């Protein structure tokens, strides 16, 4: 089956094992263009694994997974092409310390997309403006707060002009104030129509920004729905998770 043009990601009974241990046991959900999907669940429930399958950092063991039209379960996947379309941001920002903010952001457009220096710089300033960091373009990473570095890391992904952005607990290393400024950047991206899948422990944020919430438990999507899901969980497992998580 082909994915519809509107579907950016589609999991169809996806499984993933590490050795003998099956972590994903038949995950099914789709992400439509412009949609924000939040993956929540207990530590070890497979949220990061599912996210990493989307851009091929992990290979699925069974089922079908389509990302931006690429069949990720197929034997040959054009990972280089895929990664130009899918950005990912992790908890750690890993900016190059010896490069300025602008140079960090320009790197991939220059090297991967072969852009000229001037065009890459203009693009860098554009995406830095999107994350509110254009005034720090000439700073070095060590001169920035954790939240500012994370916003630069988001800008660096945006500079590839991705069709899909993946976020894995991008605020877990930040204190509450810095967390807020990063979450506002993500909210703005959502409002601008970016398609996103995000793993988060910030339940209030998930409720407000996500079109769909996927509660992962025992290797499957245990319960799914809109933000209301968190106020009115159906399963005892989600009720317990929300009770502990808020
Ligand atoms: N490369 C790997 N090799 C072996 N086991 C792995 C590997 N990556 C993840 N796992 C296991 O898969 C399970 C799910 O891990 P995953 O990182 O997806 O969980 P998570 O839901 O993101 O948890 P957390 O909220 O703590 O980040 C864990 O039991 C983990 O130990
Ligand atoms: Mg994780």
C-alpha cells in the first residue's frame, strides 16, 4: 500500500527487537502533513526507539514504516535523501564549540546542499530569527545558555528545510525557565505548519501543542487521542501514568 500524499509518517504494525528483546510489538499510527504528534509513556516504553526508526537511525524488524514516501522497512533505503527531509533534535545539542552560531547553522546547507556562502548565511539568519537567536549569530556556543544552545540546534535542523521535525525530550536537560523558551519555539513552528513528532515528558505542553497524543505501553500504542486524552484516560495504565506524570 502506498502512503497518501497527506501522510508524512505511517507506522503499520511496526516491530523492533534488540537481540531477543522485542521493544516495539506492533506500533501503528500516522502523522499527516502539518500535524503535531506527541509520544508519551514510561521510561523504557520505546518512545525514542520509535522516533529513531522514523529517520532510519534504527531499522525496523517487522511491519511497515513509511517516512516522507520512503519505505523504511525495505532492504535499500536512501538514508542520505531521507535525512535531507527529516530533521532530528535530541536532549544534547552537540554544537561545534569552535564555530559560531551562524557557522554551526550554515554547515549542513554548505556541505550537504552545496549552497554558496552568502545564500547559506542568509538562510542561517532566517532560521535563527525563527528561534529568536539572530542577535547571537556571532557568539560561540559556550557563551550561550542551555536553552539558547538548544534553540540554535533547532535552527541548525531547520536550515535543511525539512518536511518533518523529530524532537526527543529536547528540554530534559534544561531548568524550567529555559524549558519554556524552547517549548515556545516549538509551539511557533507548529503554528507555522511544521509537521512534527515529539517525545516529551512535559504533559501540559503535549496537551496544548499536539493534535494527537500516543501513549506507548508494552511495545504498542496503548491509547491515542487528542489532548483531552490526558484529562479523561480510558485505560488504567494511562490513568496511572498521568497521575504520576503531572
Ligand atoms: N541499541 C539498543 N540496544 C539494546 N537495547 C536497547 C537499545 N536501544 C534501546 N534499547 C532498549 O529498548 C527499550 C526502550 O528504549 P527507549 O530508549 O526507546 O525508551 P524510551 O521510551 O525513550 O525511554 P526514556 O523515557 O527513558 O527515554 C529499553 O529497555 C532500552 O534498554
Ligand atoms: Mg527516550
